[in-house]
């Protein structure tokens, strides 16, 4: 696959007060945000796509694959590597095609 790198951004507790600086930077650079309405709603000026788990591959994955020419940031609550959409996404993208930006850990 080719295209822009997909960023999976850990939103920590889900408040703008707790976003790490690199997360802010990648969100600002993104053309479209993917995530729950609660998380994408924190950035009302940005285009967003709601999580969709229907189909195979899931609708959200299809959206990301079809929009690889754009800068996509996937917002996940909590820890990206701990029970998050990252596990689903990693089944469809090669490791070099996405980058994880961890947030503040719940641990």
C-alpha cells in the first residue's frame, strides 16, 4: 500500500487538557479525523469520520484505505496499544504504514 502515514493518536482520558504535544501537532496536520463522536467532537473545525465496525473489512478501515492520499489521524481513547481500534487497524495496514502517538497512560 502507498500513501500518507496513518497516525493512531492516544487521547488519554479524553480531555484536551491531557493531550501530549505530538498528538496536538498530528491532529492539526490531519486532513480528517477518525474516531468516536466524543473524541472527534473535541475538534469541530476538522472533517471527521465516525467509527464504523460493519462489514469486512470494517467500514472505518475501508474509509482509511480509500483515503490514503490524505493525512488521516485516528483518535482512540485511553492507551492505543491496550484494547483499542489499533488492533483492528493493524490487521489491515503494514507496521510501516501507521505510527502510534501514545497519550497519557491509564496505568
